[in-house]
C-alpha cells in the first residue's frame, strides 16, 4: 500500500479524480430526478387545466372511460 508521499504525481491525479467521481454521479442523478419529476408534474398540471395534452382514452363522444362499461 502506497502512502500519499511515495505515490507519483500522476497517481495522485488519478486517485483524486476517482474520488471525485462519486459526487459528480450524485449531482447527475439528482438533476435527472428533478427534471423527470418536474416533467411529470407539468403533464399532470396540463391535464387538470385542459391543456394541449389529451388523454387518448377520452373522446368527445364517449365522455371518459366510464361510458364504455
């Protein structure tokens, strides 16, 4: 096992970047999760307001899914 003083400079650089990668992945995962949750909330908000997004299960003739039961 090498100590920090006996390791060459290149090895220190590799070890440091390897140690930093865990928080980089954490930040990426958090950002992706925020984008996905924000997108899902935006879709739900548009559906409730009657926006552009249309539920394919509903049509003007049947008035929702219960009409077919």
